[in-house]
C-alpha cells in the first residue's frame, strides 16, 4: 500500500511520450475513470519512453505510474505480457480490482497501435503477423503444419505468436482456417 | 487539521460534552425506572425535548420524539405516514433526496407504491409546478428535504407545504437533517420533520422526529412504552441530553453570519484563482456553510486525497471508490456535465473554522489542482483546450 500512496502522491512519468509515439486509452463506465498511456519504441522493439495521464482513483493513478516504470526498457512482447497480469502491479485491493486493469488496458491498446503500425511498415520478405514477438506468417504456417496445430492457443505456446498484445489473434485464426480446408 | 466536512458530521461542542458528562457517569439510571435516579433521567430527557422544540419552533414539546439518527426519523416518517393511509398508494419526492429518503422510496416502488420523482433545475431549485401537478387524490405522502446535503440548496418547504395542503390530503414530511442548526426552521405547513444530532455538534447516535399534533404514526420500533409509547427502546439519555444542549447552543450562539463570510471567502478565492472551477447550486438560496465546486476534468477523489495530505478534510460527489456507477444523483439531476460532476468537491464549514483555515486551503488548493490538471487525460486542461475521449 505504501507503493500505491507514494505513486499516487508523486506519480512518475505524467504526460505524453515524445513523438513518434503510440497512444492507448481505456475508460470504465462502471466508475467513470479514464486513462491514456503513450509509449515510444526504439529500433530494438523496446519501450524507450512511457508516459500516462489519468482521471480516476488513487489506485488507477498509482497503477499507471508503476506500470510506466515497470515497462521501461522492456520489449513490447514483455510489456504486453506484464499487462496481462494487472494484479501483479499493486496487489489486489478490495473493491478496486478493476483499477489496475484500466491502466493495463491502456498499455495494451498502445501496443496494439504500435503493432498495427509495425505490420504496415514491415520491410521483411515475409508478412509479419505477431509484432510483439516478431513472428512471420511463414514461421506460423510451418509450425501449424509440422505440429498439426488447430487453435490460436496452441500456436502461441509453440512459437510465441499471439502471446503479447493479442492484436494478431484474428490473423492467426485466419491462417489456421486456411490449413483446415480439405 | 482543517475540518471542512461539517455536512458529514460535526465535532461535539465542549458545551454539549459538558452537559452530557453527568449522564455518562453519576446519572446512569434507566429513564423508565420509578426511583429517584430514573426520574432524574426522565427530567433530563424532557428538558432536552424542550430545547429541541424551541430550536425548530414546535408548538408543543410532545411533538418531539427522540430516535437513534436522522435515517431512523426519515424511515419512520415515510413508512408511518403510509401505514396510516393504507388505501393510498402514491408518494411524491425529489431526485435529490438523501439516501435515507431516496432508497426507502425506491424500495416502496418495488412494494407496489407509485413514486413521482420531482426534478430540479440547473441551480438545484425544485420544479414546483411539477410537484403541484403530481398531487393526486391517492397521494399519501410528499417527502422533500429542506437543505441539500451536497449543494446546500434550500427547498421552499413552507410554500410546498401550502400547496400540498391546499390541493391534497397528503401528509408532508421534511428531511431537515442538514438544515437544523444552520438556518431558522418554519414548521407552519409541515406535518413531519426529521433531524439528526451529529450535524449540529451533538454526538452521533441521536436524532428526532417532529410529529405534528393530530398526526399519529404507528411505532417503528416496537417494544416498551418509552417516548409516550411511540418509540420503544431504552432512551439514550446522554445522547438525548447532548442533542438538547446542541439545540440550545445553536439557538443562543448563532455563528452563521461569520461562517457565511468564511464560506464566501473560500468560494470566491477558488472561483477567481483556479481555472475550470464552477460552483454547483444557487449561490443565494442555500445554506450559509456549504460550497460545492466542480474542478472540471479532474477526479474529485484525487483532490480529496491530496487535501487530506495537508490535513484538510472535504468530501466529493464522485464515487470512483465504488464498483458501481453512482456518481452524485444530485449533480446529475442538476445536469452538471459528467466531467464536472466527477470533479466535485463539497466544502462544508462549521463553528470551529477560522480565517486561517480558509487561507491555508486557498494556498494549497491551486497547486493540487494544477498538478492534477497536468495529469488529466482530457487533454491540455490548463491551456483551456478541450479534448474528449
């Protein structure tokens, strides 16, 4: 709880990441809170800068502040997997279980924006599907064929694709559907 | 500590504590007992009854019945009024009532009663025409508050009571909890009137219900014959004595012109010096001690917690501590925009506030607001630019 109070009273990394940056948002109709988190990603796919804004309770502010500190220097893949476990940020606080989740949702939204842009900009020979772990379409196809995979979850555990922000799950499913054809 | 949350509760006045003390030590009898000690307790209760009657202008002391709190008084008034008129199934109340009235009426809706919820305008003033039009032959009860707990805005209960009497046979209950001790009370057209001790420097755990002579309510708490058989349960003599002493203090030492000046200094200081701050509620027609200010695009709970770090106690209409969406129904009814309702802070002053309290608050508040505005996701609030989600 000390961490929560300290980060609430003196939130770190308030504001917007320098351009070029990717911004994610989240809001809760349940409590009226609203968060915005922006990240800058370097050429090694690592978070070089993370900033946030929030209008919400102390737990949201503290969670967002902690999150921006935790993801500094992480790859987008590691940052996205961190965001899948909001309960590790400030622990579970009764009646505020959803607040850290809001901060994480904003981060995942920002990573998704980055992923979509990265896919568009991808200059490799093969189509890039998972931009968090940089897994190409060909790798995914080969994995599906050689291991006889049928679900996105199996693909993720086999080659990491889809293990980050989740924005490529639809694409992986489409590849699976193609392979399902008789 | 700077306590600006007097609408939540108040400090027990030293005069009140002194009056109570003997009834927590040497006078420990049961007021129903026939021996001398019991009669001493009984006398103390009757003196308190006179003091309460005097403050609110009840014609007869027997019209005052002691209860455990304002909520009990409200619950009893509403359910009791309905019980005396079983053939009538319609209630009129407002959208801005305290939970002790609002939630009782909501429950009654489920039990088959029809409730007309009267709205307010942007200044928090009641829709009198709407209330008048809602009256029907089967209206059992009209229940409204005198002073709003969040904004301090006053309803014209004298006029409402006149309308109710002229156009219907309904009983008229007033929730006066937030008003007693702060403004003069006029019971001319009122049948039932609830008040609570801890809002006027008596301890928590005691309230009263005014029941106009001629109106008879069935008991809410069933048991012994205390309070002339109207409210069972051993009388909490020390608390009742405290309520009486608090009423006497409020009557003899009305501090509210001073409190009003402090409130105005605080409010003007905020509105003049802090961008995107707006007052909620009619500036004239309200309690002298209450100021409700919205700091737009900022979360009220954040402001509250930062002020708390400076030992300044306020409250907020925002409910982000809750998992359900319950942002202030009062501000919602006044059509305060969502981004402003979320950032609402209620400053409620009292007898023990000083000029220094206000100066300190006005010194620390702008920095807190500036810091939180810089964090607002509603874009560059400080530069006046607006961006929505």
